[in-house]
C-alpha cells in the first residue's frame, strides 16, 4: 500500500446538469487512481446513490452514509466502506440524503459540515487516502455547496452536446461564489469532455467551442461515448473492471494520468514507501513499479513493471464475471436525474451558496 504523507487532495466532481457523466467519472477516475497506487476515497453525496451502486455496494451494506456524516451521527472514518477494488473505498449514500437539504438549514455551520468532517478525518496522519473524489448531485444546493466548501478543486464533466456551455456559466458562477464566501482556495482542476461521439459533428463543434472558451482548463483527454461504460454500473463494477480495453476505460486511464500531472507537485504527497511501490508518469501514462506486496501483485499480474493494463487479471481473481439472470435480463441500471434544484425559499430564504440572509458565513 502506498503511504499518503499529506492530507488527501479533495476533488469535487460537479455539474448541476443531470446525466453528464459525474458519477461515471468519479467511479472510473477513482478506479484508475487506485490502480496506479494512489488510494482513493469516493464520497457519494448524491441521494440517488449511483456511485455506491456503481461500485457494487448493496443497500444493506450502506450502514453509515454521507447523511450520517453530514448530520454529525458518524465520522468519515466510521463511514468508509471498502469496495471490491483494492485501494478504492467509498462513503456511500442512500435516499435519506434527499432530506438532508432541509435538515441542514437548522444546523450550525451548515455549509461546512463536510469540511469539518474531513478536517477531523485528516487530522489522523495514518489516514490512507491520496485522493478524495466527491460525486455531487445534479443541483447547486447545500449538498453540492458542502462538497465545494470541503474541496481543493473541482473536476467538471461536460457532455458534448448543444447546451453544454449554457449550464457551464452557471456552474462557474457558483464556483466563484463559493470561492468568494466559503472556500477561497477552491480551484478548477479541469473540465473533462464526456460522451464524445466522433461520428457526430456536433461533438466536434462543442469540443472546439469549449476549448476556445476555457483553454487549458479543458483536459486533453476526451471521454468517448462507449456502450461498455454504460453497461458497467448494472454489474456493480467500474468500466475499468468490466472491460479494461474498451475505449472508455482507456480514456479514463489517460485522464487519471493527466490529472496526476496537473496535481504535481501536490502529488508528491504520494510517496511510495520504498518496499512497496513507486508511482511514475511516463508520456502521460501512470505506472507502478517495484511492487512487492502480495496484495498488489493480485492487482497487477506482472511482477516487474505492473501497470494498470493488467487490471483484467485482478478482475478474474477478485470479481466474478457478471452474469445475466436466467431470462437474459441484467440487474437494474442506476436511477436517473434528481428533481430540480431546491430554491432559496426551501432554505428558509437563505441562499445556500453565499449564505446571504443569515448571520453565518
Ligand atoms: N462515456 C460514456 N459513454 C456512454 N454512456 C455513458 C458515458 N458516460 C456516462 N454514460 C451513461 O450516461 C448516463 C449518465 O451518466 P452518469 O450517471 O455518470 O451522469 P451523472 O452526471 O452522474 O448523472 P446525474 O446528474 O443523474 O447524477 C449513465 O447511464 C451512464 O452509464
Ligand atoms: Mg450521478
């Protein structure tokens, strides 16, 4: 296991538009980061619980959830649930979280509940995570604000479709407000174009527009539309485990490499302990070398220079190949979009972003 020497980098995966690939990005980026030796915690702060389902956490295993953390009923350490992926854990969520928006209004430091929970968690120098990825709901209400207040940076998935830029300006304004009022160090880590369809001219046009508008903030890696990505959640595994070689999985591996490069020097935080593993990034591709622990060998089949390309071996060992049921149907797929954003009225007349109308900041 790689030793995290610093508090983890907390990245929030946010876009108030529904169905743009937030959860898919959190799950697969998390898997790719874990696979290259950067232990990662996914925090599911969406009442839909799609990240929890997509990472194979059954409902009856979601004992302590993000709801409990926000309400002060559990610490993050208590709620961390391991997944089948070595190095990848999750704080799961359930539908209980949909009530949290209203309950939070009554609580002190309502915008900082998650931040405070992380502060307590990272006080422990032996916490194992190098990255935290928070999967947000499709809204800009208190849950997303809590996530942004707790985060170092935002990763924005942007679907290559006609209205992509329209929603983005609203998101950027929210980030700006959070930075101004709640979290001055919040940055944009990057914007990732998702569901790119090379046969569709519109995808090209949108990608060109976004790059022209946002320049270097847009990752060079583009996530293609790929049916294997959409099939994976119904089997409770990330696409990287379901089909490592599919173009979507390969793109998420590249994205992890790009993200790690953007994070350096902060990724110096991932200093491999000498007897375990060493992380390097060559030509944008993360690799692990010198793996000695058996647990990592299971994960990486080649003993000399194992890399994320050997994930299928781990899949064979750790995760039985998903089966369809007798009548050929698959497990139910994840649920879709949440109800629209709650208005400031629902927050007792207090703006959930800038806390206008309240004495608290
Ligand atoms: N690159 C892709 N290719 C094909 N399908 C994709 C891709 N990315 C995501 N999907 C599918 O699109 C749907 C929406 O993706 P996802 O759930 O990740 O979006 P989201 O932004 O988290 O949605 P929500 O706003 O509801 O939380 C899912 O069915 C997912 O499997
Ligand atoms: Mg989602």
